[in-house]
C-alpha cells in the first residue's frame, strides 16, 4: 500500500513519461506502418507485371510468411497498451474525483429535519420543530416552562430559558434522551 507521498510521486512519474511519449508517438506510428511488409511484387521499379510461381504466388511470399514481423507485434502491443492506459486513466479519474471532495463540501450526518434541539437543554427532540405548542422544547422543558410561567405570572420566555439553562448547568442532570 502506498503512502500519499508515494502516490503523488507515482502520478508525477507517470505524467512525465506520458509527456515524453506523446511527442515521438506520431513518428513511431509512421515507422511501424512503414516497417510492416507489403505485398511482394518484385517489380524492381519498372512497373512490370509480377511473375507468379506454379502455385500462383509471387516470388518471395514464403519469406514474408515464415519471417516473424516485429512491427506487427509492436503495433498490436502498442494498441493494447493504449487501450489499457485509457481504461486505467478513466478508472483513476473516476476514483479520484469521487473521493476528492473539498473539506467544506464533505457530507455530514444530519438529524432528521422533523426534529431539532431543545432551546433550553439542547437535547435532540424529534418533531419539536413542527409542534406549535412546544415550540422547540423537549417535553420536560415544556412542562417545566408551563409550571414556571404559572409561578412567575407568565414571565418572559427568554428569562425562563436563561434560568433553565443555569439550573441545568448547576444541577448537571444526566442526559436521558
């Protein structure tokens, strides 16, 4: 398994070799095409009709059929390597772009939108956002607020939230949610 530094070095080495290969590739293609044997005509530049042997083959054909053709093998291998390189580069690109999410855009685990945190004790409460009566409070804080409002002659809700937070911080209640 490679380290991030080794992966980066391998990528730079691959890029360097591909750049160095790209420039001479047309010359190599031309040389490979020219090195492949043609149909032997034995014309010797005179434009005469080729002579055929008794089997109807031009002279020298057996030499071309028996001699291995290095250009044909190199051409096939070049095509295979380019096809493999394209497939590998495509797979590499998909893998890297799938996982190269900027830190700010990374998906985070979010709670369901139907719930929220209690405004007083910060516990997660499902459905508190949609509950018009509780208005963002868990059931315990909602009941506490109702009792507190009766005792304090319907005092401001903001005062109650601050008092409840102080009370919970001082008591240090265990979280039951």
